[in-house]
């Protein structure tokens, strides 16, 4: 039951644009009474058929150095904003909000 509420809240949060895992975790933990863990969130994101991984962003940490964090979107958002998108191909959103698929820019994807 708890993951059902988390799934619905995530899909609503991702409705307007893709977000990274940290943004989703912060949103869930700030809007739900008991929140979730990063491990449970990762399981929900990766196993839900309506949510797809659309790319990675770089994060830099003081102690751990740099690391990648996943970007997620709903299939509905991807189909309406990137009609030719193939799963496994990153989506690039520039500063102006223009959406392109990154296959040609990144030589084949992730």
C-alpha cells in the first residue's frame, strides 16, 4: 500500500518534466508523513513500467568526488515531448527548455 502512494506521488511530480533521484527523494520525504528511503525509492523507480530512466547528471561531492545520478520521466511525458525517443537513449534539456534526444550528441547513448 505504501509503495502505491509513493508511485502515484512520483508520477504526479514527474508530470511536467524529468527529475533526478535526489529531487524525487526530497519531494517524497517533504510531502509524505513517513517518507521513504533512497533504496526503496530506487526500487520503485526501476520497477514501475510507467517511469523510465532518461539519462544521468553529474554530481560532485566533497568527500566522494564526482558521481552520476539518474534522471527519470514518465512514459507519457516522453511520448509527448520526444516522439522519436527509443528507450536507453538519453534526453537532453537545454537552459531554454528545448528537448532533444542525445543519441547523436553522445555517440550512441549513455
